[in-house]
């Protein structure tokens, strides 16, 4: 299955000054990149482990009792720290069982019920789905497009595609140039907004654009760059209209993510988490980048390479899910949390209440999470994957304080040094270690010895 390997601008949107996913009434006309990176929990690890055990996706499910345990745990242990959402993922069947033709159930759990359960605990629901996937029957009418049915949105002989002789793997795609496509996409976002869902994680975009990825090669017809851009434009317009945050997953990111940066709120910049651990965070295919999906195979390289498109008021980089229980040392766990926050990415908890162990404390560091609330986006000292200076990250908070992070990606202890003047920071500054929660006096630079896979993150203030 695809997930086995993968475990391998519209100019208006929403704004929020809180750690929460914005609601539709918080609309602004200043541009689409006004969200902060989300903090949330995902069902990913649960499903991924079932797949490793040989459970067929058609047989995967979560009982209502298990959902209740998850919701209670997230509300109790994570919500006080700003994690305000629970999100579905692939694997478990996505079922459309009403006249709308859009997804209504995730396995046995009606989305309406899931939203009600989460709202009762002060949580939002995010959904893994794609407005270019067709779930309903071919004779389902497209609302707002007279005489057009779902079947009319699919590939027709003569459509201009990349690989006419190939069949699409697994998905029934909406061809964006067909009559009714815009209305179908608009109906998708209205459907979820009406349910109270304002976060959509849309996957397999590379398969739609040109029908290829590096793992499987040819995977479908590929609907072309023009259709891809048209689809993203429709998605942006309707997501904005209904106040829905869009997370773009598995894109090729051609031309330095030209289209994805223009039309999406957040974009995946690394291969799927899969088994997690230090391998996915730093070592897998290290120092390499590719021209097609997946562009980078580990989080660190992904954040470094794609730092060229990020910053305040720009698209959010997504390093995919975190499974802290797969990391070996406290140093590694501090590093993976730190990089997400220093790069301006989301912190997406995939650990389960019964697999988390004693690792909650790493997700609950309020001093580190202040970066997320401030919409901090740092940059590496070097954007080259071959330069060890990419292990130094820095940036400025809105109140004028600076954040500096030093990382050690090596398997032995290493010395890291930086003069603040090299970062454009002049004079002496008060130094506070955000993991030790300790003030360390005044300094004009840092000289530290980091244990293997460790990091040091400090906040500089006058």
C-alpha cells in the first residue's frame, strides 16, 4: 500500500492570535499565510502499527470507547499546553454514506459524533481527506452545477494527461478542468465547515500533478501542471471562504514550491515518519535532496533545505508526525521537539496514551512552546545540506528577544560555538536555557559541548 512506502495564491484567509485553529469569523484580507503552525494529536501511530502487524486497511477501526480514552487523554495532558486538535489519518476507511457524497465516517465513527465528543472537551477535529478524491457514487449530483454528477468529474478519453495509457492507483480523482470541479471542491469545504471541521490534511498531491513518485515510479495518469494549479486555486478559494486550514501533503514542490507556497497554508517537506526515531529525524539519506517527492528523507535536511521558502508570513513547513517513544535518549527527544519549533513547523503528537511512557514532559515545555504562540520562524546559519553550520538555528521573537539553537547530529559529543554578532545580534545579552529552565548570565556568544544527538536552545533578552 502507498502508506507503507510513505511511511517512507489566493490572497485572503484567516488569522488567529491564539494557539488555536482559527474559526471562520476570524477572517482577514491580508494574505493566506496568517495562521500559526498547529499543535495537535494524530491517529497515525495507531494505524501504522496495525499495518505493520498485517491488519488490512479495510479492517482497521477505532472503537467509540477507544476514542473516548484518546480524547480524555489529549484534553487532560496536552490541551493545557496549546494542543487543541485531534486529527484522523489514512489507513482507516473514509466512508461517504449520505446524499452529499462527501466523507461522513472514519471507520465506524461518524465525524459528527467525533466533533461533538471533542468539542465537549474543548478540542477541534482535523480530517485527513482530499478535495480531489471522489468517495460517492458516480450518479451523485454536484451541488451548484446543474446536470453534473460525480462521474462527470473523472477522467474522460481525450483529456490531456501525462500518461494516458496508465490507470490511477487507488484514487478516483477530480479533473479540475471539468465542468463542476470548482463546485465539487467548494461543496467539500462547505461540508466539513458545516460539521465544525476547519483543518484538512490532503495527501498524494504528487500523484495528481504528474502521476509519479520516487518510491513507486508511475502511479497514474498525472493531470498536469495546469490542472494542478487550477485545483490548488479552487482549494485555496473555498478553504478561505469557509475558514479551513489546508495542509498539503506529498507534493513534488517543483520550482521551489511555487504553487504550494502560493495556495496552501502548510506543506510537507519530508518523507513520512514511519518507524520514526533518529533515522527519520536526522540520518535517513542524510545530506541529500531530490527533485521529486519525497524531496528529503529526514526532518533535519527537510527543514534546512526548505528554509528558503519559510519565514513569518510565509507557508508553514511540515516535518510530519513525532513519535517520541521511538527515540532512544532524552537528548534526541529534546532535539526533535526543538527543531520543529525553531523552524516554525507544527508539533504533531503521534504517541498514544499507552505508548507515550514518561515522554509527555518533552511536549509540555511551555518555554519552548512560546515560540509557537509567537509564530516564531527561525533560519539555519547555512542552507547547505553539506555545511555543519546548518546545525545552528536562530531568529527573533516579536518582542525583540532572540532564539538561538545549537544541534549535534553526530553520534559522538561535539563542540558548537557561535558569536552572536555572526547572527546579526550585537552586544551582550541575558542568556536563558529553555530546556534547563535556567538563566546563565550575560554573553556575546555560546561555546558548548553537546552530547551525541543533543541540542541547546537559548533565549536572549536585554
